[in-house]
């Protein structure tokens, strides 16, 4: 210990504070701290925030100019895109939105997308550049609690004012009044297929022979061959001046291995890449062990709402620009184009449609996905949270393969081993573990320059022979070969040190693959990673004094990260040596788990003593969102407890055990018709044969909150005009009573149920019709046939209620 | 016993000669009395280390007829043996020992206490206004569970077609409001105010202006005020406990309601149960089968979590374990868990000795509840007798 | 409520409505104490029905009479229990100096 720290910790048992934590319970405090900082749906929020803050800018910047083909001096250019506050325009007036208001009035919780547009305007025959600020190009549905949401950073009281539950995690959208959550999609991509041997030449021989047979010897001949009809007829839509070999070249440049950039027709990098890939392929042919495992979690990427939305937005934005350009070519007036853009509403409608139907289409790539959104399950709080951490596979569920369904060892700590549905989606639908983080894209450029600074030799400078020298290692960043480095461990350690010091992003992974003689650096989005305690020679960096600071509230989880006590590891880097407990650490240990139970997901971590259960019981329990807790005594009651049926005690039910309230929504719309007429609500009859059915109606002709509603009761006394079509020549007049027919709505609940009108909400819908919503509440007490369960997947129906 | 000694001498006389003697005539078989192990079996439940054994009762009068023992209980015999010892009597709680009675009767009393003794409880709630967050049904349910301190014997049951009147209904009023800008308000059970003249709410079917001279009809039809009754004149009816939270009101919220309490029994709904619980347990009996001394005594005393055993000095520096507080025994069997200890200690329960506890909710004192329960069993018998004849 | 035969009145099943274990078990005990009873037992055919069946078989006397006597016995026992209990409570109260408290019964 240095003198500095000595003087700081005067009066405290220094030895105790500096000693590593023996007891694993001590570190437990980190988990609530972690959840306080991150919450359970942070992955969705991060992803959406990244899209709103960064990605959308990139998209607009990449497609920022529309120039007239006729007059190239006339153009329109986008600058500065930003998402405004959630609001809607109602009769020309901008009205701010809150999520609760959207839920009640069936609106979409969306914010305008503002851009600043520079364009050439013609003033008295003179061309000059004008700027228009805050042009709305569309409205983006906003994820609740994201940085664009009105709930962002609000405290409990402010949330209550907005009608929001402080415990609600957010991370979903409100589209046409319904809550829609986007799932996570697991994307399979094997990024790494990179390797050599004299045996390879034998494998390459047939290809070379074929080339010789086709009389392809030079590069030019090769390109011509590629362009010949039998090879290229698919890509015939390329237009423009045709130069021999240019089309093939452009395909090779832009489409083949698009991730490898080509600068000024320098194909060298691409060549090396192809070569390395071919090597790896041949190696795989010769030796099956070198094949990459496609079920390995490290080879998978998760697609979150931000990415899904950004792809969709990019497509829509490009389509809008393409359409604008067509208009532009017809009439070269930038002002008119601006007008077209303002009027364009496909971005708004398509974004809304995708979220509400879950059908995601990107036409340009012919990509189509179904079920990207789900209605948020609100049966229980835990169920809602569990729903938000669900991961769905991209491919068909019907595949009868066991590989992807099996529990992968690489899932440890990242994906919950228990939480998966039974039946057809078993093992394919997964759930995130408690501490899993899903990364977002990170800028590669600083990492690249850092790598070269740390002594990576650029591929451009190396000869082909040097590429496979056994004494040097290939450095690969996000599937892109940067170059070679002589000293593997020194490089990796230096990179890690920089990461721990916060010089590069905390989620950048540095993975050394000794077998392939590669160092893989990953900074791309969609990787799963989790925090672990760093250990030096098997000694945990977290000491008792750190935990004390945490308990005292001096520091939080993030300061642990900043201080380099904890770091995030992704699946690949997880191949370091991780000890479960301090006491099990050896000098080789590099990391120590924070808490063993964090391998479980939200639902599974609520099971008491899950390690004492038979494994499928935990899986069954995860499928059930639990409610009220109860203390029980177990007894048999032959005949009424067969097949897991349970016997309940009547007195407990009398005293309120298991009571629940079911809410149901009924809507009535006062429709406006073409004939300038509309539905009308009329005063209830207080006398006569129907008075009985109308007794819950208030004097305002609508059922009053607090009234007990029975079957066949009328909750709105509405009348519709008999003629709703507009007859030419008639003028809108007040219709006589005879021109109306009753179209009242009656309650169709079950007999004997005590239902009460809980709330009545009036608002106007998107067509400006008056819409009345009734929340009808029904209090139920447990009865025979109701399902109950313990917290261990032991469910059963109530067989009898005993006095 | 006389016969036994006879056969004894007979046996001695016959000497070596082979004469057939019935097993019942053997000298150590007592006549007219059960063998000691059978008597033990008849009167005790054994708590063996694995499970309680001998839990069943021998009821049949002729169970031991072959031994010449009559197992029937004559009333005289019952009267002489039956004892009641009060252990504790408080305002709401009573603990007493009932000795010399069959479990079937003890259980009948317990069941009646819980399910068949009437009390008054709120059954109907007329909500005039409720702007609190607590739903009407939930509020009504909570009100129903509030114990009311009133003797149910002064009231009648209200059957389906009865009109609520002063003989079958007690009316309470509750009006609580939390002023705007003030702190959150707790509505406690003491805000339930008794209305001795019955409901103040006018029937919905009544048109307000029709009979201005006569009193408008309300939800109850009281012919006289309840507080004119001598029982209530100086003793207004109110909830037993004044500090039960009914609801919490936020600023600007209000509850206005009328609650009607009627007579009922716990069988219909637990809110009418006059007891929080009524239970009994059999008297534990802990017997040391041999002297437990010195270190062994210490271990035994330590084994018991409820300290049933004491250690006494028997002089010469020797110590011995004694059973000091057998009533405290919870029959956890910790003392006989270890291998071989069941040879040292026997844990049993006395079959016909019940430690009966009654916790009243407050409508009636617990000792009254018990006598009422016994009366109800008598009424039941009477009903069967009338049905038989 | 009685189910039996006219020829042999010594065996019968009595079906009591609105009763349960409370009375039936106590009655069974009482019946068992009677030396004239050769067999007795009770059952609740279905927990949802408020009904209990009591079976009585005797050595010869009519089952109805035996049941009647048992009810009488049970009532006597109850009366005795009440008396003993009341004496015990008043004794306890006087000992505790609470004699002023009045017990109604």
C-alpha cells in the first residue's frame, strides 16, 4: 500500500479494508446497484437512444443531397436531423403528448423528425442558397423512457403527474393506444472464417484447371468472363455507360464482401480477405475441428429495436429521396421539392404500421420479417419484465433440428438457462440473463488508429508470404483485417489496459485466438456481454473498502467500471479464466463472477432455491408470472386433489385471499357520416319498460363511474341516423327524431358477476369522432377451476373449497 | 383381584402336572381392568421418533369385551371424571384445560365456535360517494371484516324477504374527506358512526318532492330508535377496535357511505366468525424412562428448544434431569431424534386432556362464546330428537 | 330422514340435512358408548351437499330409539360441560378478584 492511501485511511483497520472479500455475500450489493444504473430493459433503451442520437444522423448524412439531373446547380441538402418532443398536430395546433394520453385516446406516441434544409432558391432569376429550419419529414414513434421521451429523467412525483407508474420499466412504444414491445432478434452471422499448407494447393488445382479450360488467364479476361451472359444476367438492371469489365468490377467493389472497403481501386485488402477466407474454408474441408460452431453465442448478434427501426427508416428515407428526385427531374424547383417533402407522410405511416402489425418490410433488399413487435403482456409486473428480455430467432420455428435448441455452454451468464417456452419454440426463444448488456455500434476509427499506434503492421505493406508467417498474428477488427502484430500478448494486454482506463469503449472486446493465430477486436453492436470482477493473479480487485464506499453511497456501479475493478466481457473474450468465488481463484484466474445467480434471467431469478429443483420445474415456473404470495399448509383431500388439483380453505377466501380485479375496455364511437349527420346520444328513459336497463346511465346519457353494471344493461344510449349516405341536393339540416334508429350498446358480461363501471374517458379519435371508452371492472374471488401455482412450476387447479 | 390370587394358588398346587389354563387366568393378568400397555394405548398418543403412533381412539363400547372390560362411558362416570381448569382469562382470550372428554366433542365445540356462532357484521354497504383509489367492492369487503362490539343475542337473523328494521340491522355512517392541499389521510374504524335511528339515505325509487309532509322512505324501516333499548342507552354500538385502517385518502378525495350490519354465522362468511381462532391441543406428557444423570442430563436439557427439562442436584456432585415444564413441549421430538434416545425419553399426548384456547374478535367475551357453543350443540341434538319423533 | 326396512328396525341410516362433522362425529361417539349398538358410522356423500348420513345397527332395539337416546346422552353431557365450565370460570374470577364481572349464559 502506498503512503498516500495510508494517510487516507487513518483510524480504520487497514488490513481488513485492503483484504480481498472472502464472503461472496458481500458483493451482492453490486447487483441492486447494477440494476439501479441500468434497469432491466436498458438494452432496448440503449439501442433506441443510439438510433435517435447517432444512427439517424448517419443515415441522413449518407443521403443528404438531392441534385437535379437537369440542372446540377440546383440542389436540396439536409443538415442536422433531430427528434423533437412527442407531440401531435391537432387542427393545426401542436399539442404535447404524454404516453398515458396516447393510451387513453388511441394515439401514437410519436415525435416529429426535424431536419434543416439548405436549398437553392431562385430570386429574381438569381440563384441563391436558402435555409429552412425544422422541416418535419415524418413522425417517429418514441420508446417510453428513452432520451426522447417526456418521462426521461423524471422523478416519482413527476411521473405520477403524467399518469405513469414509477415502477414501469419503459422500453416499449405506444401505437394507436396499444403498448407494443419490440423483441430482440438473434441474427446468425459467422464473421470469422479466416488460415495454410501444401495440401491446399491440391485443393486449389481443380479451380485453376477450370480457369485454364475457359481460357481465362488475365484479370481482364476474368472480368469479361464474369460479365458474360451466363454469369451476370441477374444483375442486368445496372444502367449507365457500359464499359467492358466495368460492371463486373463495380459488383466486385460494392457488393462482394461489402464490409471490406476499397480505396481508389485498391483491391488488395479484398484480395487478402478472399485469400484468407479460402484458406479457412479449405482448412475446414481438411480438418472438421476448425469449423466454426454456428450455435456459438459469440458468433451471434442480437438485433434490437433501434437497429430494426434504423434499417426501416433508412429505407423509407431513401425512398422519399428517390421519389423527390423524380419530381425534381420533372420540375427543377427546390422549393417545390421542399413542399413535397413536407407533405410526404409515408415515413410516419410506415413506421406506425410496422410497429402496430409487426410486419417489417425493407423492399430494397427484399427483406421481410413477421412478428417483430408484440403487445406488452400486462398480466403481472414480472411477466412484463420477462417479456422485455425475450429473444426470438430469425429463422423458422418449424425446423426440426436439435442443434440450435440445445443449451450452449457459451450461453453461460448471457442467456438464462431456464427461461424458454415449452413446445415448438423450445430452446429457440431465449431470455437475457440479469446482467447481460447488448452492445451498440461504436466508432471503429479511433480503434484502428490505436491499433496501428500499438505496432500493428498494415496489410498493404506486407507481402503475401508474410501473411502467414507463424511468428506473427493477424489483427481483425469487426471482421476487417487490419494487419499483423509480432507480439500477441503484449498487444492484447495493451488494448485491455486502454479499455480499463476508459480510453476505448468499455464494450470493445479483445479476443485472442491462439489456434487461428488471430486477435479479434470487436466494437460492433448486438454482441452480448456481462460485467465481471477483474482479478490480478487470482486476487480480486474489489476490496472491502470498495464495497463500503458502495454501501455508503459514495460510489456506484459506474465508478467501479471507471476505476477498472469491473469490466464487460463478451462471449469470445469470456474464454479467459473465470472463478465462481474468490476462494476458488488460482494464480491463473483473470476474472471473478459477481454473483453466481446472475446467470439466470428475470423470471428464473425469482424462484427460491432453484438449484434444489428438478431442471424442467424451473422452466415451467418461468412461463408463469406469479402474483400474490401465500403461506400454505399441505394436506390431502382424496378425490379433490387428483392431478395436481388443490384444495382451498373458504375462510381464507372470505378474508380476501386471491382476490383479483379484471379490467375490460369497451369503446363507443359517435360516428360522423357523409350526410353531415352523426350519431347522437340521447337522454335515458326514466320511465317505461326499458328504464330498468338504463338505470346506470347518468343524466349525461353515459354510464356513470361507480355504477354496478349487469348483463344486458345499456351503457350508452346512442342513436344513429337511418340514412347515412349523402344524397346530392340535400342540405345539412337538423334531422327529426324519426330519422334515427337506436344503436345502443349493451353489456354482455357473464351472469352473476359483479361488474362495476370503473372509468369513463371521452376523447376524439383520429377522424375527429367522439370516442367514449368504458373501463369495466370485475372483482373475482377464487373458485373451483381457477389455476394456482407455487413458485416452483407446480401448478394446479382448485379442486374444491372446503368450509 | 381376588380371582387372580385364587388361580395363583391353583397353579402352585398343580405343580408339574399338565393342566390347561386359560391365558386370562394367568396370575399377572388383572381382571376387570385393562392391561397396563393397553390402558396406555387407550389413553395416550405416542410420539415416536419417526411419526406419531396410536393416534386413533377406541370408541366402541365392546372393544375390550373379550377381556371383560366394559369400554362404554356411563354418564355418571363422565360427570365424575370431567374437569375444567381455567388457565388464563383475559378480555379477548381464554385458555383452559378440558379433562376427561372425547376429542369428537372437543372438536365439535371448536367447529361451532368458528363456524356456527352468530355475530353482527357489515353485510351491505351503500356508497354515496367514493373518490378514493380504493374500489367500492374492496372497501365494502374491508368494512365487512371489521369486528363490531355488540351482543348478537339481542338481534334477529334477517331472512331474504325481511325488511331491515331495528331488530335485525345496525346502521353505521362513514363520511371522511381529505382536504385539498393537506396530508394524506387515514380513515380508521372509529369513524364508523352508529345511526340508532336507521338509514339516512332516501330510497332511490322515492321521488323527492312527492310527500313533503311525511318522512321520505329510507333503506331501513325502524319503528323505534335502537338507543332507547336499555342495553345500548349508555353503550353505543361501535367497532371493537378503533384503529383499523379502512382506507387512505389523498388530497381532495372523499368517502361517504352507509354500512348495514346484520346477524350471521361464520359458515356463510368468515366475517361473522366470533373468534379469530379457536384451537386445542392435547396435553403433552414427557416421561424419562430411566434416570438421566450428569453429562447426559446436560445434553438432554440442551436438546430441548423450549426448555422442558431442568437439572436438579441430587448431592455428591451428581445431577439428574427432571421434566419440569411438560406443558411447554411442542412435540418437536428433538429430544428423541438422536439414535437410542427414544429408550430414555418417551414423548406422549394425553388422549382426553385438551388445552383449549379461544381468541375472541370482541363481540362477546371468550367464556360466553364457549357456553354459547355448547348450547348450540345441544340445540342440534334437540333438532335431531324432534325430527326423529 | 330415516332409511331402513319395516321388517328389521334394528338397522337404519339417518340422513341429516344442514349438518356436518360437528354433530355427526359427536353423535357417533355417543352411539358407540351405547352397548346396544353393534355398528355405527357416518359419511358425507359429497362436500358440496350440506348433508350427512349416519348408519346405526343395534343388537335388536330399534335404531331410531337408540339414536334418540344417544342424542339425549349428548345433551346431558353438554349440560354437564356447561355447568362445570361455568363453575370453573366463576371460581377463577373470584380467585382473581374479578367477581364483579357478570357472566351471562
